[in-house]
């Protein structure tokens, strides 16, 4: 790792156990929840909530506990209570499929309204929920709080759902659900993680029922011209991991 990149990616520990790094000069706080805090913009960012994934599986006959939306919104509410953001940006795939919004329990829908009240609440379209968000925007009965966009810019950052094959400076994306694997105490440990090289940043999935893709997979590793840093989510802190330590 060259000296300039090392300086950019040298993380600072934050009070909640999160890490602070810079992406194209912008301060980015990597939270233990898997959310991103942009203090200079008063903005909380979370990706891939996949709300109502459990009910989508149940509709196909695979019975899962129907509490994933509640658990995910619990985590989001905690982040909002801790940070009191002016803006919340959800990076796409907030809903698992086109019918997710209609399947949400009334109290979960009402909680979305409460969380969004008084804030700039932004839904980015993802591959899983583009149809759901379009339907919600057209139907007054199922209208969601906030606004729906394809992507957006904040300062030097470009927020979008799916990383582009050719890096755009300041890109902040989700979609890939990155996970880091290391060997510790003679056993394999796998954790959701952020991935960044100081030019772009990929967020872990925020949802309770989301899987993950190894950061060493070509779909993720191939996005970076030089080895990035993985920042793995621990119980009460985010752990920066050198690329060479991953398996």
C-alpha cells in the first residue's frame, strides 16, 4: 500500500466503536451497525435493508420468522436516535420485492413515517425494489414518506445502488453485501464489512435477513485497482482488516 493511500485509509476510532476514514476527502464514519454517517452533510446512509424478505420466502412456502422488518427498523431507529440526522439515504433494495410494501405490517409502515418525519428521507432505486418504489410513488394509498431518486450527489460523493465497473470518484454503493473472512484462533470468522480504497466505498447490507459475498470474490475485488481495506462489523466495534489477512 503506498504512503498516500495508507494515510487516507488509516482509520480513527470513534466513541461508538466505529471508524472514521476519508473517501475523496469526505469524512466517512463507518458505524458498527453497517450504516454510514456523513457528519459534514448531516446524513445517515444505509444499504440493502431488504424489508419483508421473510414474508417473501413465506409466500413461496419457506417459512421464516416474520420479524426481519421489525429487527431492521429497530436498528435503523437506534442509528437515527443516536445521530439525529438531517437526511437519511437508503441506497436501494430497501424492499425485497415488488409486493413488499403491501405486505408490511401497519405498525412497521407507521414507524417509517415517524422515522422520516422532519427529515429529508431519500429512497434510491435498487434492482430488487425499483418496481415497488415506482408503484408506491404512483399509488396514494401505499405512498412512502420522502422522495425516490435513481442516484444522488453529496459534496464529492456519488451515492448509487450498484457499483459501476469503472470507478467513479467518490462512489458510495451497496448491492454486493460484502463480507470478510479471516482465520482466528484456528477457526474461520466471517463478518459483514465495508470495503474502501479511499476512492470508492461499498457498504455492507443493513437488513436482518441478508447474506453476503466474500470480498475476495472477483465481483468485489475486481472493482479496485489496488488492495482496499475491509472494515468488518464486530459486536461493539468495526475492525479494519488488511487485504492480505483475508481468505
